[in-house]
C-alpha cells in the first residue's frame, strides 16, 4: 500500500541541531545558569506527580501571565515553547492562498514553520547593517499575506529595531496582516530605544493586529522544559488556543514558569551577568582583531562570510562548539566566564583578515 504524504514535504529542510558533545557548548543560545533554586526544588517535588496528566490547556499560567503582564484577561496563550506558539499563530491565520513575510537571515525555524502551516514563505534580506529592511518587508506584502514576523533582537545577528522605526512600520502595515514580534531575547536588551512589544500590546488594549511572542527558554533557563507565551488581541489568542495540542505543556513546565515569574530580582541579576560577559567577550574579540556585530541578545555575530565554516571547525577542534552559517557568519552564545575564556583562547589562534 502506498501512503500518501504531502508532496511539498520532500523539499522541507529539517531543523538542524549540532551535536552536544563538545566540552564547551556555545551554539544553542542557552543560558549558562541552571534553573533558579526554587524552581529546581519544585521540579524535584513535582516528579512524584508526573503519572497524572497536566491541564488540557495551561489556563492557570495564562491567567497569571495576563495579570503579571498587565494585559486583558484572555489575551495570553501559553504553549510548548515560542516556536510551537508561532506555528499555532500561523495555523490560526493561514487559510486559502497565504504567504508569510519574515526577515532573512533570521531564526532558522521560520521557513520550516511557514511551510508546515501551508503558507508561501516570503523571506526578505536584511539591510546592509544587518537590521530588518522594513521598507522591503512592507513591499513584500500582498493580499495573500497573513503574517509578518519581526525578530527583535534578531537571531543570529543580535541587531534590533528602534522605537520610531517600528512604530512607523506598524502604522503602515495593512490591518489584515498579523505582526508577530518574536522577542525571545528581550530580557538581554540594554538599548533603551528598543521597544518592549508587551508595552505596545498593552497600548493596543488587546485590539489590533500585534502579537508579542516570548519564551522561558532563554533568560529563564527552562529550554529543556519547553514553555513560552504570546500576548495579543483576544480573538486571535482564542484561535491560537483552539489549534493547540491538548496536554502539550507539562505540569513541570507550568510549575517552573509560575515560580520563575515571581523571581524577578534573581532573573534580573542573571541577565546583568550575561550582558556583562557579552561586553567582555566583545572587547576580547576586538582586541584580537576579530570583527563582530554589537548585540542585544545573549550571543554575538561574527560576519566571517566564506571563512565561517573554517572558524567553526577551528573552534570545534579545541572542543568549543559555535554555530556556523556557511558563507555568512558564526553565532557565538555567551556562556559562563570559563567557557567564554575558552572561546577567546581559540579565537586568538585563528588568523584575522
């Protein structure tokens, strides 16, 4: 018997994760810190109850988040990581001939998720300074466009859009297009002119076409538990919840998220330490003669072009794993001080120029 599979899946690339066997892991943009102590204690206690299903939908976390974020009730959806929620957002708005506009180079999952959702990918190259080319993104919008994704700060370049440019862009975006601000790295932002998407959602009071997408995977250190959230118009958030898979957010993930939200001081200190290390690694690269892009995330981008693969191989030969993008550059996650020192030591032996 021949099993009929969607023919477009033949051309769909797999999301590639590098091996995790290196002694220094700086390729996945994870935080170097373990879960917060109270989170770890609650997870250990919660193991006794994992024989039971979690709630069908994580309403308790969504309700707590709405209060925490000061947004209207019903305007927050919680899912198994921000990437899963992004797919749910796509599934909620894609119907008939559809296209989705996104920046490129950006998060590698975007073109994959767009195809899975059944839409046409419309990638728009970054501008010369590696920020989003907002004029080109608007020009890519057609009557079939259902969504525009803005990655701010952008992964893997670390660049970010400023308040005035984003406001002008949002005002020019047609009402029928949902704008998703992917803000996975917002907690690491230091530039005060970079807008907070949640503030923009609050200003819209749950109306309009703007969604802020966040994750507990990065600053909160819960990448292995898979939990994220989005805030936006109530009618869209209700649709996002409807297309979610039941029981997809584990009880442990919900518990960890709730405790993490009430640990603002500890989170702020961890983010401060990451930003301090980001500055130190950048200064070290500059002293070695390596070009890098100033970043608002927990990583740095080295625009090595056709030397990217060679640089990554050089690092790996000494047990340091970074993320190469062949022909473009290398993304280096900011780790703990010892891991960062190991990276700088390897970078010192790679010829610049």
